[in-house]
C-alpha cells in the first residue's frame, strides 16, 4: 500500500468516522428516544419542568455507559492499536 497517496489518508479518516459512529450510537440513540418520549409526555401533560427531561436522560445515558462501556472501549482500543501499527508504514 502506498502511504503517500491521498487514498490512504482518506481511508484512515473514513475508518475513524466509522469507529466514532459505532462508539457513540449506543449512547445517543437511547438518549434520543428517551428525549422524544419525555417530550411527548411533557407536551401531553403541560409540565414544563426542565429537570423532568434532564434527569431521566441522564439515567438512560448512565445505564447505557454501564451496559456498553466495555464494548465501546474495546472498539476504541482496537482502532488505536491499528493506527499505532500503521506508524512504521508512514516512515517509508
């Protein structure tokens, strides 16, 4: 693989964006769903308390971090090891 080509760096950037997407999806998607559900409940009941939407979303994000945190860290660790393994190819 030719390291000087722009395709190499575009591939690395594309892989980085994919890893970031996979890392944040297990946290953002449940938080988004919780926010929509809580927003609909607040709209139906006319309760405009800010903490009623913030605290449950915080709990959902915390639970998601507990459930998926190790998988996210493993994904990031594998990507970092892959990037570090590519460093010797950059010096050629």
